[in-house]
């Protein structure tokens, strides 16, 4: 254990973590790769508070008055939009990054509570399709595992242009996780490191995206909703372009979003916080008159484009706050893995054996996950029971939903989608400016007159 010697001051610029990273880089000559997402402290949902009802607002009684949670996604153009019981979905995480058993468990848990899960890079597995009532098929720049027949089997298609942890960069899957099955699905050599493309090979801009969306609609008979996912950077403009290109649903992934593996410098220094991205996306949708319209919105009419927000969602409070800022639904990734059993204390001895600890393990790229979730090792996968994992995930999703309902009722709302920015205040100037809600105790929003 390192002890503190009186009179010695640690540098704020070159603290022990920075010194360690410099020394690691000097020793190895390679950049650091890890998963888990951004670890720096960022303005987040914890910096917002709800204004519960008292006199000027009338609360709802939790045991007698309903607070609905359903959401419809993709009713702009699709013949068969998704009807979900809760507005909490499972984000795309690939088979390859995750084990087949983990993908099966995600499908089981999501289906049990009436929501959707998403394939991720690398294609659709029979385990996931078989256990997922609603499965979104990701169409990525790599085209790994892309199969028109699987597109038709999916319930929606998500065109991925960026990911919150690494907008502008492609994913990584190191050779130790590329088994015969993974290699076969991705048409790759076994055991060789794979880096996914950072942009789609057959278009260079939003006009080409519009053509691609039409192509995907024709392949699937105009039945499936088409999502477009962007990493949160130039969110306002990206959302407008995606809507113009014909998207039914926009997914905005903030920089707190996780990843199975990418460069640490990318995770910590590219993108903007989820809190800052939501108001930009909502503004873009409102200016195009497509925000919260149709079956899934409160304003009536048709032609609405739904907004899904992901990146650091952990609790029902986060869900409710994201929806109050204008999201129609949220997506969880890292939290879902934790619910399955990732970083669980029962594997503490195994984590210590590989130089980590329960609650700190982020080397998902190494393929040595004792929990059997982010590995392709057959022996390690035996540590994970997909039925039990699915049950745990379903429990977690139920808790998130009940927490969000509790907060919505306290604000006098009979549906989660009725939450609004006026129900929120901010604790810090930074959060107030980003979320565009008043600083607590004032009517002041920084940057607004």
C-alpha cells in the first residue's frame, strides 16, 4: 500500500494515474485498449433534481392511480412499428464481444418485461433471435455478419453511424476472441485482431444515407422501423440530417456509453456528455415538427420521429430525467451487463488472479472474463447461466421502470412521456447550461436571456 509522506504534494496535472500511464506507454510502445466507457467525472443526470408536486402541482397516488410506461417506436413510415411495454431497451452489443450465452440472456430478460434488445456488430445469433420477442438488427460500417435474410427476421433495423464511446472510430475485437464461430459469422481469419471500419463503405454523406434507408425498406417490404444511431458530437446537425434522410427513430449515444474495447484516449476525449446531447437532439426534432407526435407522443398527428438516448443510464431516476428532457426511450448496455453478473463480487478471487478486482474489471477485450459474459472461452462461459442471467436482467428492468413511475407520479404525470423539462432543476451551472433547465432556486438558465 502506498503511504502519504507529509510535505509531499501530488501534482494535479501529473497525478499517480497519469504517471502510471506514461510509464506503461514508455514500457510497451502501444496505446491502452479497454472497455467500460468513460471513467472521468462528467456532468450527468445526478446533477438534476425533480420538482415534486406539493401545492402548485397535484401528485398521483402510487397505489391507486396509473402511470403508464408503453412506447411505440417507428410509426413514421414502418408498417409494423415496435410496441414496447417499457421505454427501456437493450443497446447493441455484439456476439464476439459477448458470449452466445450472454446474448441469449439479454433476449430472455428483455422479452420477459416486454422490451427490445439489439444485435450489435457481427450478426444475428439463433440464441438471441430465438429468445427475443423484439430484436433490432444493427447495420454497421463493417458489414460483419450482414445477411438480408436476417434483416427480414429482425423487428427493426438500426443503421449505426457512430457510438458514444468512440464517435468517428471503429470497434475492435482482438484475436483471442475470434473463435471459429465468430470468424465464420464475420468472414474473418481465426485468431487475428479485427478492427471495424469507422464509416460505411458505400456512402459518403446524408444523401447516400437516404438511398440506403430506401434500400433497407425495400429489402424488408417497408415493414420494419429504421433507426439511425449517432455518437453524441455534433448532435443538432446529425439529428436533422438523419431525419431528412428518412429515419423513423434516432438513437443518440452520449460519451458515457460503454464499449467492449477501444482506445482509452478515444473513450475519455471524444464526444459530449449524454446530458448535453439530449436538448440538442430535441431542439432539432422540434424544429422539424417531428418530436413526440403520433401514437407514441402526446401531441397527436402523424409523422413523428422517436428519440432513444443511451450512454450512462443506471437507475430509474436517469430514465425519468432523460424522458423529462425529451427522450421517448432509453437504451442500456453497461448496466445490463452488470445486471447479468459482470463484475460481481462472487468472482473476486478470479478477478484478482488476472490482475483486477470485482467492480474494476474493464479488460473485456482480453476474453478472460470470469463471469463468462464478455468471453468466447468455453470453460469460462460455463460460469454463466443464461436463464438466471435473464431473470436478473428482467428484475433490474422492472426496478428501473418502477423507480421512473414513482418519480413521474410525484410530478403529477400519468405517463412517463408526459415528463417535461419544467419538472427539472439543475444543481450546477454546467448541468443547467447543458440540460437547459434552471439552476435550482432561480429562473436562470446560463446562456439564455
